[in-house]
C-alpha cells in the first residue's frame, strides 16, 4: 500500500533507478522521524557481517548489527518493540520504539530477556535536511508505503525484503524484482 505523504513509521523503498549507491541501492528504510526540519531513518534490510558482541564484548547475545545509513556510522542506534522493558524510549509508530536505557538493554540481552525479534541495532542512520527528502521523492528516488508489518517488522527476514516490496508494487516493478543487483552485469 503506497502512502500519500511522508510520515514517521512509513517505509521508504529505494527505486530501482538507485544504482551504484552502496548505501541505498535496494534499501528499505524505516522513517523514524519526519518534520519540516528534516528526516531520520534506518536502513532495515542491510545486515553487516558482525554481531553486537563484536562491537561491545560485554554483550554475550548474538544479535546482528545492520547498516543504518551513511550518517554517523561510528555511532550505534537501536529500535525495539519492548517499551515496557526499556524506559526512556520514544515511539516511532505502530509499537516500534527508538532508543532508551542502553545499560538496561545490555543486561536484558545478556540475561536472555530480549530476543532477536524484539530489537535491531544499527551503525549509522539515514538523514535528510529540511525538504531534502521531498526533493528526492519528486526525483522518484523513493516509494513511500505504510508499514503494514507494524512492530513485527523487526522479525521480518531481510534478504529478500526489497524484492518483496517491488513485487507488491506490481507493474514495471515486477521486472526489477528479479533483476540482478547491477543490471549492467546481466
């Protein structure tokens, strides 16, 4: 379902025309904040080849870390669906929350009280200045859709997520759903 306007909690699906951009090619972004001052989102379908314990050895849980976007890639961010366990988190929408007490998160993870489908970690984020995302929308860089998965999006497998979203769009997007990452290599 395509959305009529941008709003936090929506998904941004990279148009097939975004080729050669390592961060955004075939990306699905959860828009975490959107206002007249700018926008913030996290790429939710680009897992990195390491786990949270590789970055923070005091965490024993094996939770994958994702590439959240090209901004501040030396910072760790997280979204979750367990606000009852994590104080000071901010609701994005549909039962998905951003941030909270990280020391408590570590304790809960190490004690097995948080599962992989409850939280996702990101290095970096995706950010846009005021009106920048709207300009990119006018340039047909993104498709905006409702997040029909709501807080279950954290348990959604990521390997074919972009392809699935292309197939949902139908029409000319069906061809792109089966195209190789770089169609010039076809």
